[in-house]
C-alpha cells in the first residue's frame, strides 16, 4: 500500500522476514560437532566438553614429557649438563600440568577420569624425579628405577587416554 509516499508493509510480511532472519542467525551460530551436526550445548554437556579439551591438553603435555624423559634415561640427550637441564624443565612442566589438573574441577560424570588423570600426572612427577636422580647418579640401578617409574606413569596415562569418556568426541 502507498499513502502519500509511504510504503506500508503488512505485519505478516514483517513477521516472515523476522522469522527468516532469526532462522539464519540460528543456523549460523549453532555449534557443530566433528561430523558437522548441530549439537545442543546444555550446561552439563558444555562442562564435559570443556573438561575433555583441557584433559586432552594435559595428556599431550604428559606424552611430550614422556618422550623427553625416555630420551634422558636412554642417554640420548647430549651431555650430563644438557640432560640435567632438560630433566629439570620436564619436571617443571609436569608440575604445571599437575597444578592445572588439581585446580580444575571435573563435572560429576568425569570425576573418575579426573582422579585417573591426577594419578597419572603424579606418577609422571615421580618419573621425572627418578630421572633427575638418574642424571645425578648415572648408574644402571638409578637408570632402571627411572625406567620403571616411567613405565608406571605410561600405563596410568594410557588408562586415561583409553577411558570411554575421553574417547567420546565432542
């Protein structure tokens, strides 16, 4: 309709246009999972996804520390001073991981994963200490103690990585 130079749009047309605009915003802003499907982010689902993401980052740090500790124990890391520096740096990284894990509270569904991750980080801390002892006293006895500590830590990490909750993709 026209009235003296004004275009008057029927309210139903405005409603349809507003609905289309809202639908477009909803489609573009909806979070998607790895397969491209829309995912509903209820607070508890979001908490699980956030925790999984942080736990995976901690597990990556522990895997990296594992590689470096194994190289030190095997004597593949330069001279004695280099091995000592690397072992100290790895120990500090593991302490940061442990602090991160301890500060983060887990959603109720992931309490057992949180406890297992905390235990794995503690075992890596023991392995790093044993590795530092191995660097300080580079004999076969201390090397074997460090290898065993590292093996226990690996086993604990694998338990967390293979947990059903951790394998669940967000």
